C-alpha cells in the first residue's frame, strides 16, 4: 500500500525545458507536487518509481511518440487507472481519436490557458475519480450512493440503449430538470442547438471507439436558458465486454469561460478604458502596413498626450485622473471612423491608427479631435478644462515599420508640446536630432554632479514695509563647458530621469554650507529658501533624512526654508500633513511656492503647518493691468493673514508693483527690482552695498 500524499503528484513529460518549468511553476502554485521527464525512457522509469496521480504528456518526444508512451503506461500494472492528459499543439480529429484509443483520459491543446491550468487539473482528477468510482459500481450493477449524491458535478447514468436510468441531485440543480422529467429519456434533450447535436454524434463515435470521451457541449436548461458544460463520458461494460451503462459527469463552466474570456481580453486591452493596449495596437498596425504596401495606400499614426495631466493627477487624486482618462478615451472613440483603431499606450498617452487619407484630410481630422478633447470634462462634480497635444507620422514618408511610425509620431507630439500645447504637428526628420540631443543631455546631467558643474545663485528677499533684507532663495544653475544650461531645459529632464532627488540633496547641502560661510564672514543671518521636488517629498522618511542632511553640514533647520508646490501637497493630503508636521517639529520653515496656480483645497490648507504663501510672478506681472490678477493677489494676502502666514511676491520688477503690493499688505518680495539671482561671492558684495531701499 502506498502512503497517502498530502499533495497530489503530477508527472510532466515534455522535451522542452521551458515548457516543463512553466508547467511546474503553475501547478506547484496551484497546490500540487510535480516531477518531470524529458524523454520516453525517463518517463517510464519515473512513472514506476513515483506512481503519480496524473500525467501531463506531450505528443512529440525526442526518443519516441507520446501516444505510444501513453499505451506503454497503460500496459503497466500501476498505470491502468492513472489519468493521462495529452498536451500538444495538434488538434485534428485523427490525433485526438488515436490518443483516446491508446488510453488518454483528456486532450489539452496549446497554447495553454495558464490562468486556469491548476483548476483544470483539479477538475481532471476529480472527474476521473468520480468516473472510476461510478464505473466500478456499474460493473457490480450497484451504484455508490455517497459519491453519486454528494458530487458537485452532475451525473447521468444511461442503460445500453442510452435511456436515462439515474441522475443525481447536482444534475437537477444545474439543469432545472427533475429526475422524473428525464428518466427513460435520451440525454440529448439537454443539447442546445444543431451544432451541439453534431458534436454529440462525434462524441458517440469516439466513445464507441475508445471507451471514453471528454469535451465541451452547449446545453439548455429546463427554463430554456443555455450554459456551456464540460463532459466526461465513459462506458461500463459487462463481463463479456458489452456496453452495460454509459456514465456522464458534467459541470456548468460558465464562470470558467467568463474568467478565460476576461484573461484573454486583458491580454490585449487596457483595463481602465477598455481600449486596445500597446500589444494589440502593434498587431493591428503591422497588419495595416502589410495591406498598405500591397494596395499602395497611405496610413497615419497619431500620438495623443493629455496636457499637464500630472498636475491633475497630483492635485485631485488618481481617481479623478482615471475618470478623466476614461472620458478622453471615449471622446477619441467618438471621433474616429469605423476602420480606425484607438489604443492606450499607458499613462495619459493614446495612439490612433487611421488607414487611408492624405495629409490635408488627416490634418482636418486631427483638429476635430483636438477641438473635442478641449471641451470641459465633468469629473467628481468639477468642470475641468484640459487640452491635448498630438503628433502625426504618415506611411510611407515617415517610416515603413510599426516601431518607426510610433516613435516618429511620439517625437512630433513632443514638438506640439514645445509649441504651446493644444495643437498637432506632423513629423519632420529633424525631430530625431532633437530626441538624440535630449538623450545626450540626460547623459551629461548624470555626470554633472560628480564633475562639480552645478552651482547655486541666490536672489534676495526683502520686507516690503521696511526694506530689510531677511533671506534669499537658492536657485540651481548648471555651468557646462563654460556656458549656462537654462534650468527650464535640464530640470524637466532631471525630474523625468529620477536624478532630481540626488540633485535636490546637493542643493540642500550646498545651501547649508553657504549659510555657514556667510555667517562666518560676518553677514547678517540669512534664511535660505530651497525648492523641494515632488520626488524628494514623496520619499519615505523625507523629513528625517533632510534633517540629518542639514545637521551633517553643521547647520540648524531654522536656517532653511523649504519651498513646496500646491500639487505636491494635494497628491496625498494625509501623508503631506504628517510630513509637514515632522518638518515643523524639526525646526524647518515651510513655504508654498507658486500659490494659486494649481488645484488646492482651502479645507486642507488650514490643516497644513505652513509659514509662507508665495504669490506667483504670473499674477504680479499682470496686477497693474488685470483686475482679476489683483483680486487674486488680494485674496491670497487675506487668506495668509487669516491663517497666520506670511506672503512673498515673486517677480517684482517695477516700483509701481512694489507700491501696490505694499499697500495691499504683502509682507515680502523678490525680483529684478531688488536684484537678479547672483553667485554667492557677488551676494556678499551686494549685501554690503544694499541700502535698504
């Protein structure tokens, strides 16, 4: 007697190592133990030594035929009653019939549905056990009532003339037929349509030839509703080998089919929007290119990106961002033709395949799409005004492969961004030069820290009431090969590449060192404001880390003011509030930069321990000419005063601006009227000559 196993053992026979490893991983995750063989010889030896509960057998093996191996296993004393499933890419009726004639229990075609493989294996073992018990019982003309009635699968027993003699409770539950309705009837009454009746006839041919059959049949319940069922059929014979009973075990596999369809759908579609994903789009584009080459037709690839989507996602939350993306997807679908494809590439990027049409027609359609995408979106009770940028690449002039066309459309989209957003641009060859230049910029940026190419310039901040100098803002500059690289050129690259965190740490450390140097030189104590990136602020333990960084320079946190943006704080309000509280507890001053330009909630703002609201220079620039800009400034000043915060106006360039800001109660200012950002050595001289004007 063999010892009872805690986990059922599956033997996998396949000559491909990768296939065996994938099968092993899938089955072990599903709760089975697995042994492997790669040849007929290994399989025979391993089968006798391990006595597996089920065999997964490939048809093609290097030293023999898997079907013949199946017959050999059946000839072994320990192999007469083990379920054997043939796993192969061959699915013709001849191969299937031959496998069943050699004793195969089941037949699994490739490619395998890995998501349902473990459940399928359990079902094979369970149905085999049920059929074996029933077959043994039939050969004694006595049925096992316990197995029969407690099975979750429907069981039908028919006599030699295929008249129903018994059904179990699961049959009544699954089909809706009472036992009295089917006794003496041909079970073909369950079949749903003509197609299933044809397959039913094929089933009988295989059953007569091999003694067993497994497969799917569409069935109809007593109320007329249909469902897919998986059948396992077997023949119980009398002592003379004549059919005595036919036994069918079947289960409603509706849920399994739904799951399989969902898995198949997700493999080729975006889960959020339901659009084709990158994989399906690539397939469709490749097919369209073949047709275009054959017929001499044109096609266009349009790459669409939602403008400033990150601001919305960060300020309003991911749920709002997802809802916006779903609405963008629907609008794109509503504007394309029946033969076009709209796909989501990921994030806020969409791509369209539009066969046929000349440049003029494509341009007209592109503008129509942008007009539709610019209309207000209603998200979480708010009306959002969002635009999009689009790049267009055309076959054959802009590329003759799928990858090249998508890449060139992407490059054209970035050109649209550079030209002010909310427009479309056709691809031009010189765009690739711009892409290469950006990649080189990123490579140079990675080396800039080690090469000591960064430096800080400082812009003074003065009190509007007294003219007293009380602090500076540190602004990073990159001096490469003797020339300055504009911050607007390298900061976005640093953010996208992830380098901004390391650069931000350097800025804080350098600001601390300079603060101490000024102090030692006898300058008045100047609080240094530094900008914090979203990536830095979102790092776990940010407050602790920056506190340690400042103290490591021999500085105290009160010498540093950390400037954050609204959108950074609104990404995760609860976490932001805790981090700000930690920073304040350590002694840092905190300012909200560019206040009024993002999406914020006054309800949350009142809970943030913030010292300063910085008025964005875009409002300051317009305050003398635009009543709305002045109204916003007045509102920010009033809000800050009510919350016990100070205000700093950025970008002050004229005495008139300074006077009006002072009259409205703004606390401090910075801008070209006072001084431009300057290197640290120049600042020392400037402080000495500053008269407090």
